[in-house]
């Protein structure tokens, strides 16, 4: 779906945020630094990669078998990196409030 949206020149900001949330979850640590169980059939592989993304923020999306060449497309990587950065610095709630401001309660 992301590739189809890119091909049609549609915005992928929300899709990139979903992938960033997956990448952040795969780190296996919550927003308070507490360990969480990563329930994913690819957990062993993805957790190892996700834990390197503080030094290499695109590490997760460089998994070619999952994301193809998305790591090379700035139309995807720009919103992905913004979302991942927000998840690391201000948390999921703030990211959602930024992306979907009308959903604030």
C-alpha cells in the first residue's frame, strides 16, 4: 500500500508513522525504559535490528525483504524519521496528537 501511495504521489505520513511505531515497539522497551515482550513472529530478528536504530534510524526499514527499497525514498523516510524521532523524544501520545489533531480529547 505504501508503494502504491508513493506511485500515485499520495501522502504516506500516517503509513510511515505506523511503520515507525512498529520499529519503536520492536525495540522491546516502553516509553519509561521498562522492558516489554515483543509479540511478533519476526521478533528475534526485528528486535536486534530495532535496538540499533538510535545510532542508525533507518536500520529497521533497511530490511529489504519487508520494505524493499523504501529506505532509499525520502518521500517515505522523511515522515518515518520524524515519527520515529517523536516516538523516542515525546512519545506516542504526542505523535498521535501531532498527526491527528482533531482526535485530541
